């Protein structure tokens, strides 16, 4: 029988999660699949049939129904990597092969037939989604970012995946900007070159911890078309800049509204995902019954 040991941080405090991890010490020679994410540690081991509750659980995990962020996409890749790693290390039981191969199929099916993983649900994703909605050719656009931190780093990664070729980066600390720019091959500018940056930028994304305005109306080019995304609190960009012709300005409230709308949209697709899971669990059970019948027939 296939067994599951599972620790989920979403159901426990951080300290409880750390204590539980100490209990999980599967023998390194025990064939099985160890799934590790930021929120969970699970170990699937054993042989032959898989209990329905384990089948259903893994199907829910792989499609993001059990994630802290509903419909999280990364979890499917993490489970696939864990399974591939286990395959390389062990001669896994056919029951585990069947479970994980089916789970990966179910995850893909749910994301294809529902919208549970669609729509930005982080500030960085939302920023890139807004750019896409405005129909800007990211490949040709001159994009400038102000601020060095995880959000802007994520935005850079998302933009480059979509084909962004020219990204400028500025920060109060030139050294920090240089470190990040070297990783992602961005062009560096100093904040005292801000007016020059504004003159050539098609898109400006800013998120600093400055207690004052960074982009002021008096220094902003008045005949300029630009999309501006201001993720800072307090704001980096003076509000009335958004009233200039050709300027579209989004602030943190706009971003949060978009994120919340996308989360609500995802929730409407939970029922679709759960119906698919119920259907696939029954199909998996039938497959196991047929395999058992065949084995019993061959043993006669």
C-alpha cells in the first residue's frame, strides 16, 4: 500500500512546522518521492495500490488547490522535479509511477480547462499584466525601473521572459543597482540622471522606500507618452502627472484592485477543478481495480 507522510505549514505555526520536520526522517535508501515546497514537506512511499484519499490529495496539491496562493503554477513544476529526481535515485514501485504521472496530467488538465491559474496575483505579475493589457511591444519598449528589491527583481524576470530587451535600472545606491543589473544584463543609471531617463522611457516602474516624491510634476517632460506603475508607499510619482496627455499612471491601490479581482476570478473556478479531480480519482480507482484483476488472473 502506498503511504503518505505530510507536513503543511499552512495548517501550523512556523515553530510547529519546524518541530514536525524533525519527525520526518525517511531512510535515505527508502524508495519514494519527497516533495518539498515553502509550505509543505511530503513523502510518498510503499507499493501496490494507492488509497483514494492520497490520490485526491496529490491531485489537489498539483493543481494549486492546497497552496497558500490559489492556483499557484510553480507547484506543478516542483512536484515534477521531485518525481524525476526520485526516478533517477530509486527503482520506484509502479503504484507511485502511476500516481505521479496521473497527478501531473490532472494538473495540466485543470489548468487547461479552468482559469484557476490565470491572472496576476502578485504585484510583480500585476505590473507585467498591465503592460500586456496596454498592447505595448515589450521587445521594442524602453523600460526603466527605480528601486532594487525582490519585487523589481521579479518584474525584471517576468519582462525578460516576455522578450524585454532594453531595461534600465536606477537606485539610490548605485552599487546595489550595479549588482542586480549585472545579474540580469540591465543598463544602469544614476538617480541624478532621472530627467534623462524620463525623456526616453516608454514604461516607468518605480518602487522605492523614499519618504518623499522621486518623480515630480515640475521635472516631468510635458509632451511625453508613457505608462507609469508606481508601487511605492508613500508614492514615488506625483499624482497630477497622471493627468498629463499621453500618461497613464497606476498606483498601488490600482494594482491591489487588479490582484484582488484576479483572486476572486480564480475562486469561481474551484468547482470546475474539484469536479475534474473527482472524475480523475474515480478513473484512477477503476484503473487500479483492472490492474489488480489482471494480476489475480495471471496468478491462477
